[in-house]
C-alpha cells in the first residue's frame, strides 16, 4: 500500500469526497519535495513536481477536512514555509523572501512555500496583480535564479522560487476572486480543478471511527522524502516513457485535427501535468524516484479527467457562443457519418475535450425539440440520428441553395 493509499484508507469513513483526499495528499508531497527533485525533459530542462490544486464545491461538501490534513502534515514535516490565513500577494512575497528559524535553531533560506486555504477568496486579498504573480511563479522550470518584483513601496527578490498551492472555493467565490483574465490568461490552465457536487458518504460522527486518522504515522514517511535531491530516473527507453509518448502523439494529434478550443490553456498543459502527477505518485509509493507504467497510467487517467472539470467550472464564462460550437460539432459529425447516426458513448469519447455529459444533454435537448436530431434506444445504447430529410436540408443550406 502506497502512502497515498494509506491517506485514502484512513479517511474512507468520512464524508469528504475521495478525490479531495487524493489531491490533498499529492499536494502535501508536492509541498515538501519542492524543487529538490525533478524529471529531465529531453536533456533540455527540468520538470518540477510543484502543483496548484483547487477543490471546487459548494459550501458543506467537505473541502475543509482534506485541506486541514494537508496543512497539518506539511507543518509536521516542517521543511517549507506555510502561507495560510488572510494574506495579500505582497505579504506572500515578503514571507517567501524572509529567512525563517526552525525548531533546533536552523534557518530556512529557501524561497519555497505552500499556500493553503480552505476558502481561497477569503484568504487572498483581492488584487488585480495577485493571480498574474502566482501564474508567473508556478513555472519553476523557467525561474532559475532571481525573480524580482519592483514596486514603488516594496521590492522583492526571490531566489529560485517554487510554490505549491491547495485551496478550496465555491462557485460564488470563484466568480468574485477570478476575473476573465485569470481564467483565460493562464492561471486556471496551471491549476488542477477538482470539481465535486456531493460528499462520499453520510456519517453523523456520533460513533467513534473504526480507523481514526493518524497524522503522526502519515508524517513519518513524508520525512523520508525530505532528504531526496536530484533527478528522477530518465524515462528514455522505459516502458513508462513509451506509454507517455504514445499517449502524447495520439492526444495532441486529436487536439489538432478536432481544432479543440482551449481558451484556459488546460489541454496544452496536460502534457506537463501528467509528468508532475507521475512523479508524485512515484514518491507516494517509494523514495526510489522511478516512474513505472502504473504511475504513468494513473497520471494519464486522472489528468484527462481534469479537462472536463475545468470546462465544467469555467463554461459559464464562455457564454452562448460555446453552446453554438458544441451544436456545430454534433451536426458536422452526423452529416459526415453514414448512416448519419452515432451512439452517445462514441460521441462522448470522441469529443470529451469539447463538452461534458450535461453540456451534451443541453445541446441534444434543443435538437430534439426542433426535430433535427432524434434519440433512440438501441439495445443498451442511446443512439442519436439525423433524419435524411434534415441532412438534405442542411446540405442545401450549406451550399447556399434555397429549399
């Protein structure tokens, strides 16, 4: 059982969604290894395992407990600066550049930090520059050496800054905290949005837990990771590396051929996200710093799911034009297929980067009401069909001819 499996097992009796414990656990490893380990990419640069994770759910779903666990575990390990409570972006930069004493008399001179907040909008003072700065600081691979911010009243100079982030947010606060420039300008594209609508199970917490969480036990393994330093074993010539290359070529070929709209930048960054998560999964299993096929397979699966989560979270900011794009994709698919029909399952598999299940339902409901596309149950599958009359009319319309 890996360390991450242990985290999930210790909290399976609680109500918070399983995915929230999972990503909070990965955030903890990210925060404590910082930039001390990396994966060399093409002998050109280094990919570091720092991640930004946002748990997105309505109030009461259970964002707080996993975030509190992460805070406590990183504090127990005590090897990085924790930024919690209410802060301005200037306050965060000040803490990152300041030397901090540690128990026993040691001084932390690194500019690394873990931003942790159960409610992101309450923790970060609204500032038009805040998300821009956090966006810039995320890319550690391009931030070797000094990072400077020169302001009228304060100047900040950070050496090799590396930031990990774990925060909770709900829909109302999302719109208040994040402007369109933050959603479509790069910040959200760098975040892992974990979107849940309800808790894992019901537990009134009257009876004692059968297996109470043991944070001291969980902290012991994490302390072993703090001594790691250097590169992961190369992926070149490995089965895990070949799996990644196969995924990469197919995934981005589909993106190009389908002309996928990627306004947040999430899809373009999926390649980096998979490598980061694969490193964290490897570290959750052992300190050997070897990425195996199971690590890579799991990283691919969970990161592909994030594409839908980001789209679902930010779709209301696209407006009606996004719905029109979805309709055009469906019409084009049925027009070019013979005999102008496709199963719902196949449609979702082909266009999962474009729309999620609820978005497809909205589109198909509009088509059904107009009679342009009908839905039929064929065996255990739902099949969408475009009647030949509608196909002919659409062809005449596209050719500019009168009916």
